[in-house]
């Protein structure tokens, strides 16, 4: 299995939720779908000390537990301005809003917010409210390692610009199909991004999400040196 730089660690909590540990030991939570996540092992539902929480968009399978997690960790919540405004109305005080194309220093790392093509409504009681546009992130750590979390998206040609401008080392890509790209489209994303290590996500949580890491590896068999990391929820890399 591909190795992360010394001190780094990625733990998959299932679906699109990860804890990423940087080389300095700080831990970052991507997405807030933990306690409500049927794939998250019980022993990981207490996420512990977190330096920042990053949200890609407002769908329930990405923000279901954000109020509880924000309160428990005290960590800044990185998100778009619309989600930040909605969270403020729910009593979440520590938000850090930014937008696509922007780069910001947050809790010891550089956060680059990238394009993602999806929808982003927030289910608020019996209403669906506007949650701004979905995004992805490239996290740049002090050792220079860059990790791309694509969020929920289809493949899009400007992933080539993410490769050109940000040059991620590893990519976390949705492969489940139906609500995001499936394995065939994710294979094209791999080609556009030029990455050699991919961590699949957003698959298997619910029956409709039928894509598999094996199907991605088969669809991208032409990419020399590619490693598709096939792990189970609760497993760690590094």
C-alpha cells in the first residue's frame, strides 16, 4: 500500500468522512457525518481532538452532525458563506467561510477550495434551504503533501486545472454512482488529475451507491502505477 509521509495518517469513517492527521499531529475532520453515519464504527463516533472541520456542501450525509461536532470539538468549521450563515443561525459560532478559488491558512494548513459539480440544498426541518455551491478541497500540509478531497461531484474537465495549479499527491474520489460519479467517470478524473494514489469514497453506505474500488481499478487499468486503496470504514492509512 502507498505510504503517507512520516507522521501523517488518514482514517476513513465511512461514506465521505475522514480524519486526516498532519505531520505535526493535528487532526482534521472532513465532513460531519459521524454519529448518523451507518458505516462509521461505534468506536470512532467520538472523534477526539480536532483542529478544523471541513464541509464540502450542505447535504444531510455531509453535515448531519455538524452542530454536535462543532460544540464538542470547538474547531473552526470551514465552509462556504451560505452554510456559515445557516450554521450561525443554529448557534455555531466558530465558522471560517471561504469560496471556490480561494486559499486560506486554517489551523496550521493551507486550504484550497476547489470546484465541484453537484447540488447543495440544506434540509432544515420540512424545508430545503439554499446552501450555496458545493466544493472540494486540496489540503496542503507543512511538509508539502497535498491531499484532494473532491466532495460530491461528477467528473469535469477543469480537474485538469486542479492538477496544473494545485498538483495534489493523493485524491479522495466519490465512486458510488447515482448521486456522484461512478467508477468509469472517476477513472477519467484520475487521468485528468494525474494522481497515482486514489482513496475511493461515497460508495457502499446505501444500496443505491453501487460503485466499487475494484470497478474503479478496472476502469483505470490504463493508468500506469495507479494504486486504488481499498479499505473498510474504520481502517487507517499511514
